[in-house]
C-alpha cells in the first residue's frame, strides 16, 4: 500500500513505485464511480476504513451525518501514530500543528488552523461552528477557545516515530526556507514510511463525507499538514471550499494531496459547482483535476491531488492527478468498508 507522505510529491522516477503490493484482503478495484444506497460514508485513503468504521457506528443506527463525520475524524486524530493527530510529523521547527474543518447540511461550518496541544481539533471546529458566529480560528486564539470550552491542553512532546523522522530530516536540512524542498527527491529520501500494525500506511490527512438515512450530507477534514513544513504553513484542509465543501442540495466533496494546488482552484467548491451543472461526482472530480493539470502541466506530473465526492442520490465519485489515490466506502452493502483506487490523469 502507498504511504501518502512519500506519495504527495511524485517525480518521474518515483511514479513506477506506486504499484506496491497490497495484502490479499486489501486489494482494490480500479474504479472512480460507485453506486450506493444511503446511508454511505466515504473517506480518503486505505486508512479511511478505520475512520469509516467510527462513522458507521452512527450512520448504521440512522444517526446524523454530521455526528458521523466528526467521529470519523476523531478516530484518525486519536490514533497513536504519525498520522493526523498530535503524534504526527512536526514542522521544520519541531512543532506539531493541526488543521481541521467541518460542515453540515445547513451550510454551517467551522475551521481551526495552526493548532498545537489539542488532541481533537475537529471537535474544536464543531464547537466553534455551533456556539459562535465565526467560521475560522487560528493559532493561539484557536487553542485559547478550545481550552475555554473544556478541551484538555496536552504538553508538547513528539512521538518516538516522529522524533526519529525529524532527527533524520535535520541531518540534511537547514533552519531556513529551502525553495521546493517538499517537491524534491531529497524529501522522499528523508521521510521514513511508518505503518500501522496491520501493515496499512500512515497518513496526514483524513477527509470524510457522508450521506445519512434522511438524505442529509456533512463532511469533515483533519490533518497535520505536510511533514517538515515551514512553521505557520496552512494547507487546504481547514479552508471551506478548498479541502471541504458541502451543499445539501447537490453533494459533498473533500480532497487530499498538495493543498496549495487545491487552494488555487477552490477545489471542492469547483467539484460541487460542476455537479450543480449536471456532472456526475466522478466527472466533477475529473474536472477539478484537469484544472490543476492545465494550470501547470509539467508541475502536475510531479505532484498528487485526489478528490472524492458524494451526490445527493448516493453516487460516489473520485479522481486523482496520479495513479494510486485510494478511497474507502462503507454502506449497507459493505458494512466493513471497501477500498477502491480512483482513476487518474497520469498513469
């Protein structure tokens, strides 16, 4: 299976490595459209199986999509690993900073960015959404809001795995902004792929969208951002309309990959607007990818972005820039979840 951290910035030399083998129990179908009766929940990457399981505990009991996606995000944040939570890879200064967003069927939304010390930023985002007139808080203000609302402040300490990876990175890096270091061969050489006990890859973004039994949509996205990013960097995940967008009349979409490229095209909003004009979820995801590629075709060959979307009728679609983007679908037909690999612009 593919480690998303190594997968984000593909080069011509690394693209062939994307065909790494999966276990027999985790083989995927190469498909970008899945017909599904609702309720249904969809998450990015193979690791979305675990996030979906938490969501299905809500959806399977005819619960609300908003509650389901929050639980999916929390399950990812709670994992003791180098993934989206406090155990994640740090930035270049050695600090773990987290971003998250959530959006419901009424277009209510909440986001937090550059958050330290808080275990579940997705729940902070929901608290912001439900108790204030604001949508977005960042940094110290977001942490202060969390603590004032009963969230525990956890002392900062890198996990053993993150500490090891950070020390390796420091051997070849300097304390300054190096142009395109994330988009270089060096980056893949210094980031060690850590995996869960079951062999599946770690991740640093979990995007989840769901359609509940009442036909209502919601979505959530939580991330630790790029490993060894510049201190203060925020990607697409907490930006409504970039990493996440929900329109209860049309559908819901989320993304994973190089956040800067998603921001440049307002990616998930683009997906939903394409669906509004009659495109299927798959074709809408494809349209967003094509905009990324068209903007800079040569650069697009070296990076990865993937989109997933659910239509109001329960149809699921996905598409990515590069081969290897996977997504997990859980519904009544596959209550334990099933992983698919999306079709892609470049093979």
